[in-house]
C-alpha cells in the first residue's frame, strides 16, 4: 500500500513539474502580451565533451537548446490555444520570447559583468525591470526599441564591447524556467507576482552602465554563449 501511495505521489509531482513551462509560457503570452514559442531544447540522452547536446541537426551548435528551430521564430504568438498545443506535445520545451515589436527588447552581457552592472545601476537608484540569468550571461529586459534608435545611441559611444549583445526586432531570448546547454535559466530580478505587464526601463537609461561593465568582461565576451 505504501509503495502504491508513493508511486501516486511521484506521478502527481511529475504532472505538476510538466506544467511549469506551460504556465510560464501562458503567463508571458496571455497576461503580459509577450509572443512566445517553444525552443529546440536538448537531446534527452546524448552528451558531448562540451556538455549537453542540442536537439537541432547541427552537431556544432554554439547555443545548444537555446534557440528556436521547429517552429521557427516567426511562429511566436500570444494565442493561448496554440501555446497549449505546443507545450502539450513538448511539456519540457524551453520558453522563447520573440523580442522587439510590441514585446520587450533585451541587452545581455557576461554574468560577472551583469552582476557588476546591476550593482552600479542600483547604486544610482535606477529602477530596473526583469533580469534573466543563466550561468554564463545575464539579460536586462528593456522597453522596445528600433534599430534606428539603437544605432543613434551607440554612435555616441567611443566603443561597444563585443560582450554586450542586443536582442531587438527579429531576436529572441530564453526565459525561465527553461534549461539550455549552459544550465538553468532563472530570474535574477523576477516580475512581481500577480502584477500586470512588467514595467521596463528605456534602453538609454541602462546602456552606459552595461557598456562600462562589459568592457572588462573576460576575453571580451566574443564567444556566443547563452
């Protein structure tokens, strides 16, 4: 009898665990209006010398599990029925945000530089929006910006480190509670529970601190890692 009860508890736990990604995708899409789609994910059993192997056909994928594949990025949607269908078929699929347009944009930088930048922005009394973290990179969500707006902003800088990357129109970002080749994706600064669409700062408000923090990133952050 104890064995049966234990098995039932494990099954209930697994069912709850399988809804976490769907719940996150639905919150983004239906409560916040952010278009999402399932990411490619990782192969279930295959590992390489570099770690987990991407489920896409490219054996040398530099962002394993952390990108769209099938469906492609253009399929991102806020439609609840489509989202439920996707994550019913692949309950552990990563949650990918299609950035730009009416959705948030983001700036990402190496994790060490990201922590340094947040400390500097906090010291300035800067109000920040959500911050996404992986073991290798941190991403600050900002209000949507255009390529023209970004270009004019960066033109005034003496230099922009390659470690600082921009996720705007046509880009994407992995959201919690996804898992990629570099490890677990989490909220370093989470949206307030039960709140409306998360508040986002303008890119102009944070870019200086991020450029300065990225300048000292190890190896210049030239390797594409998420």
